[in-house]
C-alpha cells in the first residue's frame, strides 16, 4: 500500500496513538527529571487542561464540518492551489508545505500576542502557572476554532498535499507537548537541539510574566523563525529556576478552575 494511502486510511488512529504516546511518555519523563518545582499538584492542573482539550475537540467536530486534512483531500481531488501550478516532485511539495505551515503557525502566534482581541483569547494559554506537557493542550475553544479556520484557508490557497497536512498536524501536536514539558535537558544537548527545534528551555521563556520575555520565542516546531524575525531570546533574565510563569495580574489559583478558564477572555480588565 502506498504511503499516502496508509496515512489517509489510518489518519485518525495514527494521530490518536502518537498523541497519547507522546503525552504519556513526556508526562513520565518530566516526572522523573523535572526542570522546575511545581506551584500546584498535577491533579489540580491536569484535570482542567485535559478537560479543555476534550472541549476543544468537541468544538471542532460540531462547529466545522471539514477540518484541515479533509480540506487537503478536497484540494487534491480538485487540483487547486499554488503548488498545483508549480508541478514539483511530490516529496518536495510535501516538505515545502510542512515548512510553510510551520511559519504560518509562528505568524499566527505573533498576531495573537499583538492584536488585543486575539490576546484576550490567547491569555488562557498563558494563565497556566506551571508549564508542563498538558499546557500544550490548554487553548481556549475559540482560539482552536480560529486556528483551524486559518489552516483550512491556507491549505486551500497553498494546495497543500494531504500527506503534508497529516504529517504537520502530528508534528505540531508532538512538538507542542515537547517544548511545553517540564523536562530537564542537559545544557549542552539543549544548545544543540535548539539550533533546529524549539526546546522546553527555549519556549519556557515565552511563558514568563515579564511581557518583554513573553513576546519572544513564538515558534512551536522549527526554531529558525524566531532567529529570522528577531524574536529569539536565549534565556530568561532570572534563570529558569527563579523566573515567574503565567500572567502578572493572575497569580492565584484561578487558572486551576475550569469555569474561570473558559470565561476568562470575556472578563473586563
């Protein structure tokens, strides 16, 4: 069976298996080798973050009849998009599409920090005061739906191959869990890894209460975009052990309450 057929026929099972595999693996490893001491117990935070992930999944299924992968199948059947005009080798189109989708997510992340109405929604993610593997799942349903609409539009414009979209979705989820994990990586290994991908120490800077630091290191998978667009910061000013995470004005236990978290974007300042 060709690789593309295998991916499309088993897409849901592959994505679910890799998602839970990475979640369990990183959860276990960060428990054994933590980078920072926790503010709250795991159960208190995880029940909220995992509940949000379930709500996000249901929101996508009920509000959008077709997601990014389904859009890519439709695009391929109708032979539309910019890549269709290029007529490049299939493997090159897949590679290019994955790279362009990654820079799209970087750009979206920057926009959600600098456009006030989007920042109100994105603050839900930053309100988490302990950054670990489940923080990667903590996005408000409105943000998840908006992100998917943006990806769908880009897939149509680009004419992204279905293989590229499936691979990108798997990669994005896995890398988001990895770089949000509370995992201690030796400094030498971290310096080497972050030449190519976003590491936990690199992304943790982005979750500082210091707004100058939280407006750095926007990448999710490839680390190159922060260097290219001058948004890279190597280390937090106070060091990883002493830096304060979350939002400066919300340093209580609000982020550990599901109702508060879902209503947070709609609060008056």
